[in-house]
C-alpha cells in the first residue's frame, strides 16, 4: 500500500525497479523484495546500512549484503556480463561510492574494471592505468574534494565519461557541491554528471551505453 | 601565440578541437580557424553572435553562419551521418540551445530528430511523439523553468538521456540553477546532466554514444 | 506565561490555533492544550515525536497520537466532513509529510483521498489515478528529490494544486530546496507552494478552499 | 513549427494557453495569436514591452496594450465577471506586478479590487482597508523588500492568501529571494506562494479558487 | 596561555570582556573567570550548557546559572539599573534567545521589560502591549520563521529597534538566514540587525544606547 | 493614487516619510513632494540620479540636488543641529554611500563628522582620527570589500557603531554580501548592521540615538 | 580629500600603494598619481579601461597604458628584475587576468615567464612546458571554467603555487565561484588562493616570495 | 589495494605524502604508515581523533599523538629546523587549527612562533606582539567569526601572509564561509587563502616559502 511497484519498468526503460533503501524500514524492504521476486530475476537495494541489512537477511537469506557499497543483491546467474565499464576514483575515501556503482553495474550484466586512488595530486598514477581505462566502453570517474580528475580523464579518452562528485571533503567543499560544480564546468568535452554520491545513477547510465555498444559484439 | 591548438585531440578523444567563440575577437577566431584548417576537415565555432560572425565571414567566406544556434561551421561533406539522436525541448525559448546541440551533432556526423515544445504543461504533446523519441539511440532533453520534462522522458525510454538545463525563466529560476538541480535529482534513472545552456556538450556526449552504437550498424 | 494563546483566531481566520510541537517540551504542550480546551472543540499538535507524545498522553489521555504523521489530535465528532481534497505523493518516503497533511485536513472537517507513490519515474501510475484526482476540489502534491510530479499534475487538472516539497533526497537536493525551486518555477499554471515538509500548511490552505467551495453543496 | 499550441488546455485545466512574451519575437507572438484566435475567445500575452507591443499591434490592431502591466489582451465581452479577488501591494513599486495580476484576473472573468501601498511601515493604512479585503474570496498580497505584509494579512483574513514576492529592493534582497523566503516561512497559516514577480501565476490560482466559490452564487 | 584577557576593554568600550562559553572547556571557563575576578565586579559567560555549568559551579559556587538563557553570572550588586529596554519575541521558541538578551542587559545595569509571544499571526497581541513597548528607550525584537514582527514594530515606535533573527524554523528558513534577510530588508526605518540567535549582541547594543540616554535622567 | 503618503509617520516614529526615488518616475516624485509639502517642513528623496533630478528641479526649483549622494532635499532652516554622528569609510569608493548617510543625518538635524578612507590596509590612518571618532555619540562605519574596519572600530569606541556594508568589490565579494556577513559576525561587540549600501538606514538609526542622547544636552 | 594616500606603506609592507582604478574617475586617478609621484619611483594603476586611460594620459603623458591588462604604469628604470615567476593559464580567455599579474610582477621588479593556454583538456601542452615552470621560484596558475589545472600543477612542482580563479565560463560557473571553490579544495598541497580575477593580488604575493628567495642570489 | 601511495611525491613536490585521517579506519592508517615507513623518515597523519589514535598506537607505538592538533607524527630527528613561521590566532577557539598548522610546520623542519588570542576586538594585543610577528619569514593568520584580523596583519607586515578561516562562529558564519570570503576580499595585499580549518595546508605553503628563503641562511 505504501509502494506502487513499477512492474513494467524493465519493459519501458530496460531495467527493473531498484529499491532505494534510505528512509525505508527493514520491513518495507522485505515487503518490496517479496513483491518484486515474481517478476524480476535480479534484485538490487542500495543505501542499506549493516543493521537494517541484518534484519532483512533474517527474512530473505537468499540476498547477499556488501558492507562497503551498502547493497543487498540477488544476482541473475544466467545473465551474461558484456563489455567493459571502467570505474576510476581520485582517492581512497571515494571507494564507497565506487562500489555502489560497481555492484550496480555488475547486477545489470556489465564487466567492471576498478582503478582506485589515482587522483591528480600524483597524476603519474593515472597515466600508469591509462591503457586499461581506454579499453573500456564507458568510464565512470568518481572524485570528492575538488573533483579535478574528471577533466584530466575527459581530455585523454575517446569514450563517454560519467562523472560522480562525492561528499568527501570539508569546509568550502559544501558537502560535494564543489566537485559537482567542477564537473559541470569541465573544460574537457564528453563528460556528463550525476548527483553527489550517486554511484547507482552513474552505473545505470554506463550500463545503458555499454550494453548498447556491446550488443553487436557478443 | 594566444592559443595552443590541440592538434592531437581528434586522435585522443575522437573529435577535433572546437572554438568557443564567447570572449574571443573576430580576429582571434579567424586566426584559429586558419591554423585548424590544415589538420581538420570540419570546423565548428559556437557562441558567435551575428556581428562577430559577419567580420569572420569577410575573411573566411567558406564558413556557414546560423543565427539561431550562433554557430560558424565547415562541414566535412564526406562524413556519413549515422544513427539517430533525438533532441527534445520543453518550450519555444529553449530552441536556441537545442539548435546549438543539433548543429554540433550534425557536424560530428549524426542524424538528428528535432521534437520541440512538448513540455509537461501539455504532456499529451510528448506522448504524441514518444514513438519517434524511442527510436533514437540517445535522447537530449532541453528545458528551462523547472526542467520537469527530463524526468518524464527518463521514465519512458530505454536509451540514455542527456539533460541540458537552460537559463530560460526568471526570479527563483536563478539563471538556470533550478532546472540544473531538478535534472541532477531526477527520480528517473538513466539521466546525466551537462552545464546550463550547454547544447554543445550534450551533443558531444550524445555523438560519442550514438557513433559507438552505430558503428556496427553501418 | 511563555505563550499567549490566540483565542480569537478561529473568528478571524476560520481555524483555531494549532500547536507546533517542535522545540516545545511535553510540559509546555500539556499546558497549552489545557488552556485551549475551554474555547476549542478540536485540537491539533504537529511535529510531536513518539517519546514526547507518550509523556503528553499520560496527562491528557483523551488525545490520539499518530506516529506516521507525528500528530496529537482531539477530533470534534460533530463536525461534518465536506468536499474532497486529494493528497498525492511521488514516493513512499514522502508519506510522512502526506499524513501530516491528511490528519490536518481531516481535523479541519475535510474528506481526504490518498494517492501515494505515483511519481513520474513510472508515470502510468499517475494516469491510472487521474479520474480520482480530478474529482477533488483541491489537489495537494507532495514530492521530494526533484519534485517534477507537481508540474505534470498541474497540467492535467482544472482545480487548484498546492505543492509541498519534501526534504527526501541527498546531495544537490539541498534539504528540499531543489523541489521547492522546481515547484516555484513550474511551467504549469495553477500551482502555489508552501515551505519544505509543510504538510500542515498545505492542508490548511486546501481546507480553506475546499470548505468555501463545498459550503453551497452541503 | 517553433510552438505546439496546447489547444485542449482550456478543457483540461479550465483556462486556455497564455503567451509568455519574454524572449519571443513580435513575429512569433503574432503567429501564435493568429493560431489561437480560432479556438479561443479571449487572448492574453504577458511580459510584452512597449516596442514589441507596437509591432504586434500593427498586425493585430484588435488587441489592447497596457504599458503598466506589459500585457496584450483580447477580452471575451460575453464572459461574466464573478466573485471578488483583492490585490494588495506593500509599496508603489510593486504596482507593475499587481497590474499583471489584475489584468490576468479580469481576462479570466473575475472582479478585482485594488488596494495599493499599504505596507507595514505604516500599518494603519492596511487596517483602513481591512473590511474591503475581508470581503474578497481570495486575497493576492504582493510585496518586495522583506515581504512582511503577507504575514500580517494572513493573520487577519479567513480566506486563502496567495503571496507574490517582487524583485523590488537592493543588496541582500537578492533579486526577490528575500521576500520569497519570508513568504514561504510565514508564521501565519493560509498562505501559499508563487515565483518572484509572477503576478500572472497568482491571478491564475486566485481565479480558479474564486470561480469555484462563485459558481453557486451567480 | 590559551587566552589573553582584554583587561582594558571596559575602559575602551564601556563594558568588560564577556566569556563566550561555546567551544571552551569547563576548565578554561574556570581559569578565565578567576583571572577576570581581580579587575571586574560583574562576570558574564554565555552559551554554557547545563553539564558544563555544573562543573564550573563546583569550583566557583558564587556564580549563578540560568538554564533558559544558558548563562553563568556574577552580578555587581552596587550597579544601579537604569532606563528601560523592551525585549519582544514573536513566538515561544524565541524565548531562549530573549533570555540571553535579558540576562546580558540586566548584568550591564539596565531595566528590562519582557513582552513574549506577540507574533504577527495574531497581531492584536502586539497592539495590546504597544504602550509598554513605546515607553522603552530601546526595543529588541526577536523572531524566527520569517521575522515579520520586526517591520511591524519598526513602523510603530519612535525609538531604535535592534532586531535578532533566530534559528527557529525549518526547510527554507535556512537556519535563520530567512529572518536575518527579512530584517535587513525591512521597509520600516530605525531597525538595525545582529547575527542569528545573538541575544547577547543585541543587549550589548541596547545597553550602550539605553545608558547613554539615561545618564541624564538618573 | 499610486502612493498612500504616511502622514502620521513623524508622530509615530519621530521622522516624516522619505521618498525612495529608485523605480519612481520624475512625475511621481514631483507628485509626492507636492503632497508632502503641506505637512512637512523638510523633505528628502534618496536614490535620484542626475537626469531624473533635473526633471524634478524644473517643477520644484526650491529643492537642492546633490550628485554624490544622489539626494534631493529641502531643509528645515529652523531645525537645530544637535550632537555628533561620526561617519567613517574604509575607502574612497564608499563615499557615495557615506554621503547618503551624511545628507540624511543633516536633514534630520544632526551634526556630522566625516572621516573618509581610513581602511585597515593602512590602520595608522584610523588611529590618527580616533580622538575625533570617540567624541561622537554614534559612529557609522561604511566599508566594502571585506568590511574589516567595522570590527577594529568596534573594539576601540564605547558608543554604538552602526555598520553599512557596500557593494564595492568584485568576484567573491558577491555584491556586498561578503562585508555584510563580516559585519554580522564581528568579534567586537556594540555593532549592529543595516542593508548593503543603505546609508539612509544607518543615518536614520544614528539620528534616533543621537537625538535621544542629545536632548538633555541642548 | 577623497583619498588618504598611505605614504608609509612601502616601509611597512615592502611595496608602495597601488591605485585600484575601478570606480574612480580619471580626475581622481590623476590627482592620486600626482600626490604619489613625490614619494614613489614606480606607479601602478589597475582596472583602468581604455577611455578613462586616454583622459589620464592627456594630463600625465609619462604613464604607459596597456589595453590587455588594463593598467597604467610608470616603471622605475633602476630597479633590478630578479628571480623568476611563472604565470600559467588554462585558456586564451584567462590572458587578461594573467597580464594584470604579469605587469604587476614586472613593475615590482620580478622576471616573468608566460605559459598560456595549457589547460587540462589537452594536458600534453602542460607537460611540454613543465621544465620551464619548474625553474620558477613561484608559479601563478590562472584558470576559469572548473579551474582543474591548478591541482595538476600543484602535484608536479616543489615551489609555492598561487591560484587565481577567473570569471570565464557560464551557467553554473557562477561568475568564477566554481573555480574558486575548486582551488580552495584542491587535493594537491602547496596551493593558496586569491579572489576571482585578482591577477594583481597573485602577483603581489608571488613578488614577496620571489624577492625574498632571490635576495641571496643576486 | 585501497590506496596507491605516492612514493615519488617528496621528489616532485619537496614533501612526502601525508595521511588525511578523516574517513579512514585505524586499520587503513596502520597499513599506510607501514607502507610509508620504508621510504620516509618522518610521518604525519592529520584529523585523527583520540579513539582512532589509541587503536593505531597499539600497533605502532613509535608514533606520537597530540590531542589538540589531532595528529599522529614520527619526527625525523636529524632534520634541522630553519627559519621562522609565525602562527597567529584571533581567538582561543582557533587554537585547534593553529596546532594542526604548528605540528605540520615542525615536522617539515620549520621553527614556529605561536601568538594566540590577539583578535581585533582588543587590537592592542596584536600590537604588543608585532615585533615578533615581523621577524617571521611567513605569517599564518587563523581566524573564525568574521576573520578581520587577517586584513589588519596584512597591512602591517612585509612578508607573505597565509590566511586560514575557521569554522568557529554561528548563524550567518555559515560554517566558516564568512571568514573565508572576508580573507579572499581583503583590502590588504600580500594575503593568500586556504580552505576552512585547513591548518595543514597553510603550514605546507608556509614551509615551502620559509625553507626556500632560509636555504641561504643556514
Ligand atoms: N542509490 C540510489 N541513488 C539514487 N536513486 C536510486 C538509488 N537506488 C535506487 N534509486 C532509484 O530510486 C527508485 C526507487 O525509489 P522509491 O520508490 O522511493 O523506492 C528506484 O527505482 C531507482 O530508480
Ligand atoms: N553569545 C555571544 N554571541 C556573540 N559574541 C559573544 C557572546 N558571548 C560573548 N561574546 C563575545 O565574545 C568575546 C569573547 O570571545 P573569546 O575570546 O573567544 O572568549 C566576548 O568579549 C564578547 O564580546
Ligand atoms: N535609500 C534608501 N534606502 C532604504 N530605504 C529608503 C531609502 N530612502 C527612503 N527609504 C524608505 O522607503 C520609504 C518609501 O518607500 P515607498 O513607499 O516605496 O516610496 C521611506 O519612507 C523610507 O522609509
Ligand atoms: N588536514 C588536511 N587537510 C587537507 N589535506 C590534507 C590534510 N592532511 C593531509 N592532506 C592531504 O591529503 C593527502 C592524502 O589524501 P588520501 O589519499 O585521501 O589519504 C595528503 O597527501 C595531503 O596532501
Ligand atoms: Mg590517496
Ligand atoms: Mg510552448
Ligand atoms: Mg516508489
Ligand atoms: Mg509607499
Ligand atoms: Mg505562539
Ligand atoms: Mg584608499
Ligand atoms: Mg585553448
Ligand atoms: Mg579571546
């Protein structure tokens, strides 16, 4: 009654509805998962903290919880993973958001390459990984503080870059508004941006693009 | 001397450098076009107002000026237009930005479908065009005021949506910050966002995606 | 002494004073309710959390507490419920605010129709309920994230729409400032806006309108 | 081609489409008016400055231009004016916005009562007009600077108040953001708010309410 | 070592240094009070929460703690209280800030008249107290939410008004920024403003003015 | 008709109404001055630019125009100037605002001492004038850029300081918001603040205080 | 009278007073230059537009005007230029600010190396100049849009970096607030920041550092 | 795996990588320290709260924890401390940030002079220390509230000033944004700014400058 599950979403948009766990009770999550299970082979709930996950897992032990990405998942074993999405972070603290993206991309059937902690304070770390990044169909760049890494990557690759600002930083970082603005005003082209800390949204976009490109290749 | 043209950009990122006309003199634009002409078959300058364009055209009559999109272009006649990018606007006033996107997409070798003035105040206008929009590989949604059209389109298509907020509006629209924030916080997935009025940037992203998808089809 | 109860408010504005519980102690609430009871048949306190409510109820067991809307109420049994106010939410998380509106509207003598979780990410859910919504004298639309639902509803009904932005969202949602700005800049007409999370205020306005319209009908 | 006129709007929302003149050329306005004339008996274009209006009037001499409200109108002579909307301003400089509201309300078939320059710096001016204001079905309060008048009126009337912040002021007025915030946070109930300088929007809402109330009375 | 007490402040500015308790440990406060006691007859520490105060009182039992204003004081019994400062609040929740002002004013030797909960939602409550307010040499007006009370008082008295915005409110109140902006943009003259919740600062200013006026009268 | 002159203002607040010229036509100003002349001996209009003033002076040659302060005045020759208000500016560019304050203070019957261009970049300039400043009953400090002068003066005088931020500056000065915030957060006590560039408002407050103090002395 | 020239500034801070031309009349600039000429061998006026400069030059033909940097200068021929300051810009449009910095640095006796248009969209342009940049004692990095260049340079050099955000950009660039925030939140260390477009301030800081380092070397 | 330590940073930028403790687990800090120990003689971790430090110290007892600055350090005993950096604070509450700066400067081999609590509310406290401050090669000024101290110091010294705004304050202090803006807009020259509360960053810059100046002196 509290939720109208959108059962035709996969049909309309290519992907089934995903549960945004923040602000939902364990009970509500359990209810929604049960209702979804009939029509979906894979299930994803994001923003589920440890204690809430524990409660859910008691009722639904077939789900898998990952504490870094704060996700609950049920994977469709038959889904073939295609293409390649690179997920690049500037720092160590951005990894939480990166893993939300990675888990989302994997559940949606994408191959993922992780390249973490290669921020521009030591730009040689990025150059050491450039070949790997260039092989991906889509690149997700995740950065807090000032988010400059996005513009550097954008100037070096010829595939779409999806930028995720994170709330890592303090003072005039303004809870991630600073890297968000940085990314929107990038002097490099080929970059589009999603909300602060929205690893899920970046992976969703990347998956759409990666699968469209890969369809012909598999 | 005032500009270091990035002659290897096409190689690195897939597209040659584009001239951002705002704040450059006619003389500077002429100089840069001349320098580019050796290594590039197509040329694009954006944000060139009528009077500045007139001056440039005296020196470089082979360029074409379009007053709505405020672009100067030289088209590579041999480039094959592939795939299909839909450009959708909420209102009539958003057309300037839409045409900047359209001209950019066309110069980069994409087929473009224009669907203008289908904002949510009369949402049946959008539904009447949904089939056409769904056939595109990528959808660019351009909207000012509150930018709600993006979320509606995002919930109805299964291809990537690139959102462009425009500065159309007044008062608490804050020069386009309102639709920008709307688009970044969309409840629909599959949407990524570029800067306010950045038709060029949206087309650049869309072109990257469209051409990658289309490569196998042509 | 700490509060000057406005005993002529019902006379001046049509409705008695309501207790805004936030920042008041249980003791203060008890004191105010006692003072009000002489001149008012119905009583409403909003923003009262569970623990504070428990304390108040020990002293005033005739009040009813509702944990979702966080309200304490005493209902005037003789008041006839008139007309019809539709309360529409975009998501599940907006229900708290919706119930603050619903309880307020009911205590003020209005019939309420609840339509929850019909956000534009799955717009068919809204269309399925459009007939019901159109029958209402006034429509309250409650949405967080980007608040786009308001504009869509505004373009489809011919009765006044009162919009309530909620603080549901994260990052550039800015604690509800984003849907607030969305709603103020709506391209649809017939929409007016109240403060973030202000379910009470929306219901108050809607009640004024609904009762004025209904007066002739009952 | 640049505009899809929403011909079923009157049917859906009770009022025909209105032309928002800002950013449209005289030519475009003429085109839209001609297209509208077949299906509508009354026409309203707002935000049309003198010089643009002169051009339009050459082509369409049956329209009437009003320089204070910056409107072009064609009035449906047969429409009966009903009910009563009070339009109240704080200062002299707010009158432009007030007249946009007044003209809109009149074209939509409402009786209008104007009460101008009764701001709280001299609050006795308001009290002198209170009886007149209280007779209206709906009250529009228009104020710039700090917008305090709204809260005072809201505490004194028992009919809905629609508040319009104006951009009159300087410095930390922030182009009208200050009275907008004032109005959204009013300690009086029964107030809802539209965008800065949006006289049209306020009148549209007020008209909806006034006509619903008046239907039984005429 | 952590604090250089400004022992000549009373001489330069008329009042001794006051301890701003927020962010200081009980130990630091004790140390500063001890150092001050040699050169000052009265002592005032603001923003001291209950638990910190308890610790301080163990060491310095001659101080008096007031939990509403969160102040620790030592009063100079010989100081004559002069003149009259009116402290007016809009709501009940503003009383904390009002008491910080009242205690400060009293320790500085002023007579204080408290008029609480007379906000504009029920403006007759203010008019009932107008005579008392007009007798004061200076009026401090304290209000949260939208802060409109300040403008009304400013238009009715012929003595200086010092306005204190409070952080009471939610959503677009922005932690008190809204009433701050309201007060700075008041259409009434004779109003000056201090920081959000700064009851101390308002009383300090009022005291300066009141004592200068009163000097001749006592 | 466009203006309700507040003829009892002097009685209520001690000073007659002042004409805020910005946004009023020469014609409107002429009309208001004529209406005022019956009940007022002195007249003040602020924010009147040269060309508008010229038009007004043709009709009302008895007024005096001052181009620096942008004021039109008629002085009550019989009014005795009392006390002493010091007007201090940080820079040369702040003088426009300072003169609006000075002219206002003089028309209201105050003696004014001008101390200009003594900003903290060369703080010895302030110390050279400190004796003069300390003799004033009230000090108005006017500063743009970062507004630091206010805090320094506030720490050195024992009379009230009224701070006026100006819009002088660029970039992150944000049109005067930066010195406004500086002044509101001053670590010195005894400072209250008016709106950006509001020389009139500062003088109004200062005049109230100065005259109250001076009453006994003359 | 309108300006108190700070004749001991060179003594106190190492550099004489500089004229900030914005908002000063040609006449005022002439007056100040004349007063300065007695005590200073070099003179610098910034922010002087062409037409104002022309007027000044008529009176003071010994000054030199530079239209790009908008400066008027008189150079102390005997001053020895020492050390080396690198001035690096991201784009062509940042050159105006860069030249304000360069002219300032030169008049203060520093050697300047200009490296323009090496933004991160084509980062190889920066690497090609890295040796030259590393030889400087101080590096000034000037960038608009998103300002990412600063972080990259900061991670590659072992001398202090002074960052200047510029107002080049549009939309969510917010008049340079975006690169300002970027630079303040840089993940690279060794960067400090001055106001938007403040080429002068950056050069002033750089000069202080460069001359201190160079003193031993010359 | 979660961190790519930048082992060539000392070579590139003069200083080894520093651990930013905020958001890292004790375990992660231990891991990074161990990895660093091979290539670095001194180690610095900032933003480590007491409880986290205790855990780290169990594993790495050779580190030293300082609770005021919240740093963990290992000092290179052989490093010679050179030159002189003055660290000046406005208030007592700014000392935390000052000590982060002091510890950083010391670990980087600089002599440090501490001058605390000399804010402009009692400016004589600053003048009493001016000689000491003037002897330093670089001055770090740390201030919250309105940050005015920076401008005063900047006008009195002839060496570079690095300004650190702190988040000390309340209301319109906006978490330190106010002193940040103050410092960026200073009317004094020779000031550059780092992020709010960034004591580390200020010391890093100061150290670079101090050591470059001192190299010739030791
Ligand atoms: N981490 C996330 N960030 C943003 N959106 C999400 C996230 N996880 C899920 N969603 C979206 O939120 C929708 C569910 O919202 P709700 O109806 O409130 O449960 C899903 O269909 C997703 O599109
Ligand atoms: N509640 C308050 N709000 C603002 N300023 C205060 C307050 N209480 C004390 N002060 C000021 O803060 C100064 C002390 O600051 P500190 O040196 O940090 O203790 C006092 O001299 C007062 O001027
Ligand atoms: N320069 C000024 N800045 C702020 N308020 C002013 C100024 N000049 C006049 N006023 C105020 O504006 C009121 C007139 O407003 P209005 O009714 O719009 O003419 C006067 O009574 C004054 O209180
Ligand atoms: N307190 C601090 N504030 C800002 N930056 C810091 C601070 N402490 C360390 N850093 C920087 O943060 C870098 C480490 O970031 P991370 O890779 O996330 O550990 C260091 O190399 C420093 O440049
Ligand atoms: Mg790292
Ligand atoms: Mg349209
Ligand atoms: Mg849902
Ligand atoms: Mg008026
Ligand atoms: Mg109350
Ligand atoms: Mg000066
Ligand atoms: Mg370039
Ligand atoms: Mg202190």
